C-alpha cells in the first residue's frame, strides 16, 4: 500500500552540479517493487492456506489482519526512528525486517503452524512500513526538483509491475502441483513447503538490496518539522473524513483482493487456483495499474474529488453486480472494480492533507494509520462468505465504497469548527 508523503522534501546535502543520483534512484525504485510484491502475494496465501490448515475463509483472511496490523502499529515508530537516526538507516532496518519475516516462512511451513505464518507476515509488514515511509521522500531529492513528480510516478509504476508479476509467481510456485485433495499429512506438508521457495528467493533479493544500500552513499532528506500530536487536528473535518474514507477504502480493496481467487474458482467451476491467480488475478491487477495511469490523466479534465465520487459509485455498483449476477459476469464485475479502485488511495490522501499547514505530518500519519481497515474488514467478509456465500460477502466493500463516495461528494470540503 503506497504511503504518500505530502511534504516538499529537500536534501540536507549541499547541491552539487552534475552529480549523478542514478544508482541511489535505481535502489530506491526497487523498494516500490519489493513492497508491491509482498502485498499482492497475500491473496495467494489466503486461498492456499485454507485446505492446508483446514481453516475457514474468515480464518484465512487473518493473513490480511496480521499484515495490516504491522503497518498500523509500526508506521509512526518508523517515522520517529528516521527522525532520530536517518532515512538510510530506516531503509536498512526495514529491509532486514522484511527479509527476516520472509525467512520465517521456513520454520512456519516445517511446523505447519498457521499462527507462525501470521507472525512472519506481521514482521514483513513492519519492515514495509519503514520502506514506504522513506521511499517517497528519497525519490523527490534524487534529481532536479522540477522533475520530482515525474520521478515519483516512474518509481510507483514499479509497484504496479509487482502487482502484475506477483499473481504469476503464486500460480507458478505455490499453486502448481498443490491443488489435489489434501487427504494426507504428507500432501499438506508438500503444499505448506511450496511457499518456502518464493519467500526465500524474496528474502535473498531483499538482503542483496540491503547490502547495496549499505555500500552506496545516499543523500539524506531534510526531516522538516518534528512529528508532534495536537488535539486541534480533530477540528480539521476534511482530514477526519479522509481517515474514515481511507479506512473503508483499504478494507474494501484488501477484502476484494483477498477473496478474488476463491471467488473465481467458485463462480467458474473447473478453474484451478493456479489459473485464477495467473490469469484472473493478474488481469485485475493490470486493470488496477492501467486505471491509476489513466485516472491521473483524466484528473487534468475532471476535478479530483468529482472523479473520486464517480469511481466510488461505479465500484459500489460493480460490487452489487458481483453479489447478484452469476458466473463470468459476476467475475468480470469483480475484476473491473480494480480499475476504479486504482485512484482512491492517493486521491483520498491528497484531499485529506490539503491545507493542513503545520499539521501536515501528523495528518499524514493519521491517514497512514487508517489502513488498519485492511486488518478489520476482510475477516468480516470471510464470516459472511463462510456462513452465507462468497458473493454476499461483497456487501462489505459495496458499502465501504459508498463511504468513499460520500467523501468525494462532501467530506473533502475544508471546514473548521
């Protein structure tokens, strides 16, 4: 989940004409890919763990709860850590946490303990909180100030590439050969072990990135004003509504991604989880990435809050189609939500921190913490899926996007008590 930094960041080092930041820029851009990969792989784990551990959908969706609790609990400590030490040390610490969490998949699989996997995912997400807090400020200073926005968009495109690449990795290495009925402990162990290779490879790549960061001289962004709490922030009504809207947006989006593979295999009988991940999930994430780029372009003609309102209304309607339609129509409606969800996180964030002045850093932190919605709403969807049907579980995101619609319609307006 991209964490956006709304402040203008400058380097603490004196400007040097003709200085090349190519290597640091490549390294920082790689972070966007690495955290995108960790995010999207959760969808595969949710579908994969259900037969391995004989757990319900609601229990499997605790994968998202563990992951987003990591973001929620570590986002502010990560910012404070970098204020005290440095952004580079924050990145190194985040990469080490990420790698440790990925390596914890080895004992978790060998012990066949679902709770152990949840701990591993929490550790991974804790590392990502550090990476995402540091990456955006870094990108803005690694070059000319007038091209900072272009660099940031370029770097974030690699996050999108990971969202497309991740489902293929899951289909190829996790689901392939592990979809037969798991009637014996040996078959369950084989399926549990299937997650080891991709996550160990991920850990190796992350540790290589950490080493390259360690040996590379990096400029240090100015830290700006210190993060401090002021209850006056609660008088910023548009910010408070942004926190609420972001909570429901993230919960809805994460829930949709969490059930997509199961949804496809259930509504299109005969579809394997491998195909659901490689083709259907990947198609959804391609729509998400293309929607982000196209939405950014459309905003040059339609005001951001109006486009947010329109997209939220369409997304909610598509969720209702997913509830009441059947077969491929329902599946295509679910996948189409990705296109319209794509602009919501950065748009809500941008509207929420607008005109906050000295409260920008605190307001940013509150919106970042609101991604705890990804820990809360998906398990509720799982309860509905287990007790009624997986289609009916879409009522949660359908209502969530109505909250986003309200924010784009009225909640974004800047008022003070």
